[in-house]
C-alpha cells in the first residue's frame, strides 16, 4: 500500500471519530473567506467547544459511508467546511450569528445541510435549529416558569400578612 493511501485512511478514521463524538456536524459552502474571517469564525466555534475543519469531500463521503450514514452525497460537492459540535444547536446558531454579525459572510459561507442526532437536516432545518436557544437559556426559562407560581404565592401571603398588621 502506498503512503498516500495510508495517510488517507488515517484522515478517514479521524473524520469518523469526530462525527461519532459530535452530536451535530454542519456542512457549509465557503467561498473567498479572508484569513481574518476564518479566524473569527473558528474562534466563535471554539467558544462553544466546536471545531471548524475543511476536509476533502471524498474522504468525508468515505467516513459517512463507513459509519452507515446516507443522504449527504449531493452536499459533498464543491468547497465544503465542516463544523463539529458537542450539542445539537450550537453549530447552527454560531454560523447564523456570525453571518448576522458580519454581513460580508452572508454570501461567503452558506449552510448546506447537517447531521444532527443521527439524522439528515437540510438548509431550512439548519435555520430552524439556529433559532432554538441554547440549553442553558432553555433551562433558565423552565426554572423561571417553575419559580413563578411559588414567588407569586409568597407575594400574596406577604401582602395578606401586611394587611392584617395594619
């Protein structure tokens, strides 16, 4: 076996490990990104414990195939960036927020699809996932909903006690 073939096998294994360790993998077309834009995007993704990588489409296609994941053949064409994230929504959210904050990116990086929680998600689904708040925000909202009746009840009891004192 040639050294090139062995090197490709190592990269395919690396990709398979990243896909298996991630709850979401976002595929995006990128075109004419400057070094500063890529650096900013990588930093934003790194802040949510994700990783921005560029691999050859054929190697990613091979990794998906070996993992038994189908449906990405049409998306693995052209310049494709991959965002690996430890949760379902952060990759989509970071990408959407980066495009919103830096309008120059709107035409330079466009989401194609994603592999989220074992399922194929199209570009429209990525937009919907990006709109979902983070896990921490959702937990805070649930906690607020649970605390609200208790706080209101305590306020009513306090008002009754004060009215009896007067």
